[in-house]
């Protein structure tokens, strides 16, 4: 039995859909621990910044270093488990991290956001990154990005006196729950 050209085209489309879904689900599972970790770091960082406002810079500096080290370890572990063609990903992670770190520090140096403005800036950048990532990898990342943006803007405009606590509990909690959601994908 031979395939017609239309059947062959449809079979190739099915294979491509299966490949895309497999990549998305693998990506969700691999990124799940990092999203959970970010939720915990947001809870600690925003909560501590609310309790000790003058220590916000050092708190977030320490969290940034811890995040970098742990994310690098997660990235190495996941690339070691991946196929041989994907093993060179660790350097890309480093370049992406350094790019966003330089971008954040440069923007802060130029615009000098403080307090709630600074507390909203980084989550909005993270929201944009997730939303864009979702366009290529899987819709759940876009959902994370939109969720972070909505929660951040909602807290910033409707709860300005309690914005840091809002981000600690709602932002940190949402990321932790989202990481669990990704793990179950």
C-alpha cells in the first residue's frame, strides 16, 4: 500500500506536531525546578525587602548570585541528560544571564528606578521574556509571562503601600505554583 501525496504531507505534519509538543513538554519539565526556585527567591527577596527596605540591594544581590549558581547547576544537569547535540547549552545560559544582568544594571544606572518602580521593573522584564519564549517553545510560557505582568501591574497600581508584600506572596506563590504546573505537563 502506498501513500498519496496528500497523505504523505499530512503524515509529515503529524510528525512535526508531535515533535513540537515533545520539545515543549521537555522544556516545561526541565524549567520547572528553576521556576519553583524563582518563586521561592521572589518570596524571600520581596518579603525581606519589605521588612528591611534599606537592605534591598544586598538582599537582591545575594539572591542574584544564588540564582545564577543554582540555575547554572540545573542547566548543566539538564544538558548532561540531553542528547549529544544539545550539550553546548550551558554557555548560552551564561551569555543570556550576563546580557540581562548588564541590561538591568544599565537601565537602573540610566533611569534610576527606586522602591516599587524597581520592584516592578525586573518582573515586567521577566514577564516579557516568558511571553516571547512561549511564542517559540510552548503556550504555557506565554501564560506565565502574562500572569506575571498582570499580577505585577495589579499590585503596583492597586496596592502601592503593600506592593513588596504582594510580590512576595502573590508573585512568589504564582511562580512556585506555575513551576509545579510545568512539572505536571
